[in-house]
């Protein structure tokens, strides 16, 4: 596995770097085609979304971008916990991205049915490779326990699931979740972890140095078909490296 590690001053500079990456990828997308991005929730990407809605409103041709979700908490879209809700507040409500280019996971539906609907939607909207949908870019976060998407350490079977999208739950809060599985994430052309803060520095060190315990962390099982994964982190998250 080849980890492309990029260390930036702080969360804002990490967000700028990811925004620039998106801008370059949209530029490289031929007219008539789309750049498909799956985004994560949690707190880390909020800065990026705000930046995209402000400074990158004009410099990115948003008509060419289609936005999907890596995972969703099974709550209403207006709930404070909703990943879509956070992205909407920070960015999408500005209507820069055309509504028909936004493909949210419906957290308010019955999780198993919604996972099935989303699998079908991805089958229809995206190209396939090895039997799984192919995203151009997947943006991931990592929890303090090494989880990514809604794939938690106790459920590593979701890394190699035959389903492209699954219903699951957060083992700490029992909150139901819908998530892309590892085979779908690992099928993307590019995968970028956005990680900030010192609390994650020990885990990052173990993953990058391939420590024996890293095998229990879902985040350590993420790699694209070319064997590559990008880590965009801030100095605080790099303190143990
Ligand atoms: C979610 C996620 C999750 C998240 C990590 C990091 O819905 O909770 O998509 O995988 O990316 O938990 O979350 P923070 O950015 O809040 O640390």
C-alpha cells in the first residue's frame, strides 16, 4: 500500500488543499461528463464545505460535479446529527450545486430499504468495476477508534461485503447508519482521508507504520485499486509521526 501523506499547517490549510484538488479534478473532467464525489460527515469536513460554498463558488464548475454520501446517520435530514444536514447548512443550501446532482442517503427511511435503494441508485448512476460502483473521488474521515465511513472496528466484515451499500449501526450509541462498504470505497479512483487534531495522531502513526494493531482499524483497510490512498492531515494530527 502506498500512502501519499500530505501535512498542512492547520485544518483550514487542509481544507484549501482538498478544495484545490477538487478544482483541478473538475477542470480535468471533459465537458458532458461528471466528477462524482462521495463525502463523509462528522465535524472535520464542515470547513471544507464552507470553503467550497464561499471561495470556490465561482472557480469550480459545479454543474459538472455530482455529490453522493459515504455514510448517513438514520435521522431526519433536518436533525443536527444528519450528515446531509451538515453539508446542506454549510454549503448546499446556497444552491451552487444543481439539485439533480445531489444524491443523498435518506436517513429518515428504514435503513435496510434505504441501503437497497442507494445500491440501486449507484448501479444506475455510476460505472462499475469488479461488480461495485466506481466513484472518481471519495472523501473520508477517521474516528478516534479507527472507524471510517460507518465501518466500525467490531464489524470489519463490512470491509469485504458483497453489498455495495449496507445498513449498520454505531456500536457505542446504537444509532442506525447507512454506509458504503469497503469494497465500494476501495473501488474509487481516488480516496482522500481528511484528518485533523492531535487526538488522532497515535492512530495515524500506527496506520502509516503498519503497526500490528492497525489491522483492527477499518481505516487501515482502505486503499484504491492501484494500491494508493491519500492522507491530508494537519500538523496536530502528525505530532506522533
Ligand atoms: C460519520 C462519518 C465518520 C466520520 C468520522 C470522523 O457519519 O460519523 O462519516 O466516519 O468521518 O467519525 O468524524 P469527525 O470528523 O467528527 O472526527
